[in-house]
C-alpha cells in the first residue's frame, strides 16, 4: 500500500511540474501574462524529483556513500579547520557559503533578456550540472582528507593540470569575491540604516559562536532562537539609528565600505571556523531559508503577475545592463544559480573537513537545488516590476533615454518614497531585488505600510548572502595560496601556521579589494560569470577523472555532458569579453585603460589555463579508459577510513 501511495505522489509531482513548465514557457495560454505562482510550482516540483531520484542515484550508484568510513572531520579533528559538525548546521554552513550574491543578482540582471531564458537555465542547469559538480567534488575531497580542488587535480591528473588549476582558481576567487561584493557596496553606501543592521550581524555571530562552543555546547535550538531575535532587533533598531546623531557613523562612502568588507574577509579567514564563520553562516542560512520560504508563501498568497515579458528586445544584444546577446551572456550572467565553479572551492575547502558521516555529503546536491530556488524567487521578485522601473534602477540612464528604448519609467519616484531611499540609478541588481521583495512582503496580510522596513530587511538578507560567501571564499583562497606557496616555503603548507594565515589572507583580500574599488557592474559581473563558469567546467573535468579512478567509467556521462556544454558557452563568452575589454581599453582615458587591460588579461589567462587543463585531461582519460594504462589514486583506502561494505542504500 505504501509503495502505491508513494508512486502516486511522485507521479502527481511529475504531472504538476509538466503543467507548470507548459504555462511558464507559453505552450499553455501563450498570449497571457504569467502568474509568478507557476514559476514556483514548476521549479519546486522539479527540485524535489531531482533530489529524490537523481541525487539518490548519484549517492548509491555513482559514488557509493558509505557510513562505515571515518571522515576527515573525525580522523584529523583539530578543533579549528577539521571539526565534526551537526548535519543541519553543516547544511547551513554549506548553503550559506555557496549561496552568495550570485543566485540573487545573476537572475535579476539576466531579466534584461526576459524571465524565460533565465528560468530555464536556473532549473535545468542546477539539476544536471551545478548540483552534480558540487556533490562529486565534495565526495572526492572528503575521501582525500579534505584536499582542495587544485590538490586533487595535481594528484589525480598531473603536475601540469594541478598547477594550472591552482592558478585558475586563484584568479576566479579574486574576481568572484570582487564581483559579489559590488552589489552590497552599491546598496549600502549612504544608507546608514542598512549599514548599521549589517554591522550588527558580526557581534551577534561572535556571541553565537562562543555560546555554542564554550558556554552551551550542542544547544543549537537555543542559539538559533537567540540569534534570530537579535537579528530582527537589529533591523528594527536600524531606522532609529539612521534618524539619530549616530547616523554619521554608518553613512559611509563607497570606498570606505570596500575596505571595511575587505577587513571583514581578512578576520573571517584567520579566526577559527567555530568563532565567526560557522555561526554567522548558520545564522545567515536560517534567515535565508526562512526568507525564501516566506517569499514563496508571498508569491502563493499574492499570485502576482509577471510584468517582464518572456523575452525582451535585447536578446540579440545591445542591452543597457549586460552588453552581449542572449547566447552566451544569459548563461554567464545567471552564474551561480545554475552552476558555479566557486562552489567547487567550498566543496573542497571548508565543508569536507566538517562532515560527520559520509551520507551527509548529500548536502552538496541538496544545497545547490536550494540555491537555484533562491534564483527563481529572485527572478520573480525582479520581474514583478514594470520593465521601465526595472531598467531605471539597474542602469544610470535617464528616464528619457529609457523611454526612447521602449521602456518608459512609470512608478520609480513612488517606489523611492515607499522605501524611504532613492532607488533610481543603483545598478547591480541588489536594489531592484529588494524593492521587489519588499513589494511582496508588504502585500501580505497585516504588513501594509511596512515597505521601508521590508526593504532594509531585504537588503540585509542579500548582504548576508554576500558576506557569507566572502568569508568562506577568502578562507578557501587562503588555503590555495598556502598550498602554492608551500612549494617554495614548506611551513606555508601548515594551514594552522598563523604567519602564513595572515600573509595569505592579506594577499587575497588586497587583490579582490582592488578590483572591487576600480570595477563596475558591466565589467566585473560578466567577467566574474565567465571565469566562474570556466572553473565549473574544470571542476567537472576533475570529477570525471575521479570517477574513472573509482572504476565508474560507465557513469561518466553525469560529468562529461554538462562539462562540454558549459565549456562551449563559457569559452565563447571569454573570447567576446576579451575583445570587448580590449576595445574599451583602447577608447578609455589613460588613467582608466589599465583596469580594462587587466580585466582582459585575467579573462585571457583563465581561458588559456582551461584549454591546457582540458587537453591534459583528455590525454589522461584516453590512456586510462582506452589504452588501459595503470594509474594511482590519492583516495584514502577504506581500510584506513573504516570498513568497506557492499554498495546499497546509504541514507
């Protein structure tokens, strides 16, 4: 009876998802505007089906998760970097670390092309590419004592690929952190309410860290309630601070915010994970999941009409936000919401060092689906705005210029009045998303008149996404710098050696801080997207090699198909961006030309390294699979990590 009931439920979800996709794509009622509810229904059904069936297939058949193995968190427990972590806290950390500004801002910016292209890539890309990459790399690192992506590439493919991957990863991390941080800087400058609220999350995180580690170990429920109450209090108090004599302390220039964020990244990288990084990520993830759920409820209750058309007139290029055509720019603009090479750094950085049992590694697949759902909700929130208002917020063009493009500005001044902040001309996606979210929340029963509070709450929500990626990303980059530097000076390889920690962290934050201070949305975001997707291709390349050495060559399609697709897209985008940056450098004033030449060099180097890695990997695969050459693996033997049992259900 239970089996029949289960089959009926799964079949019902499959039918509902098919109907939802039909409405969203225009197969059903093509001439009518789409209700945002259908986007939520279609995406949610697909995610549940994918986790249950495809994720389960990957766990049981492809990598054979085995709870008898001892994970690095237990075997190498040092209380700082290797630390067994509660499954839900681990999910919170991993989700918070991977879910930065990308799934929030990428879909918002990609709405320039219409809501449909972004929606399709968010859902399909996450299920078949992004979640697969995150999960495979997480398992590979977990079974290699938490080694980084670059280290795994060197051990499993060779020295050339290992070095090329390490250099590519550093380029990508620096560009990624700069691109992700730009949105919060543009949203918070001269915004004392938002700046105060965000600043308060740091002492709250310290309190939670000491509470859970020193004062009340294991009391996750208690610390969650305390943290959420303090967070809500910070949002409410922010308005009073902004209207008091203290406002000047938080009414900051853009340049000041840039280096304050860099300072935060430095301290989060150096301090023990339990003190700041993990509690802040957990608090952020709790808020993120709650807000996304509340937004989903808001969409269900409101059943809002999507004002943005399925596709706009900018699909051939010439858009005011993203300069290129829909192919390949919609893919690199969506970035993290579908597949993100940056995630592979977290999956081979902090998370594998914290897994209590092997079956918990499924957080790698599930967290990516959750992030994709965040992207869908962000796309809906931005698409509720009239197209003219959307472009007025996300560009610096005048109302007359937007009207000439066919997108007249309608309600921008009214929106600014409601949120008590001038929202026109704040590009980057964060502000338009916050306005859309505040519109949904303030339409809920009993919320009328609170749009200004919801707007600042939404900015805090976005900023927490960004900062949790900055702290984990800076720490991962520090690991990579120490690994590279360890070839020259051996003590650097010791991740707990404080001089090495400080020096590597300063190098990382100084680099992304410089790019953040000198870049713009139209240059940083496409460059981040292209470099990030290229790293995703490289991670899938490494994952393919890992599967071969696990004796799983029959399952190579799960990594090679998305690898080829993502590779074609991003190498094409890299070429177009390289040409674009050179053209901008040629026409820019002498003082600004250097930045464009630097951008062109970064994207050119990463693309070249990607080709080198792919060519080296193809040669190795041919030798392993076709010529049957012998190989070694750096995977920790089962005898050293527990008793190997036959394949079967793990979780």
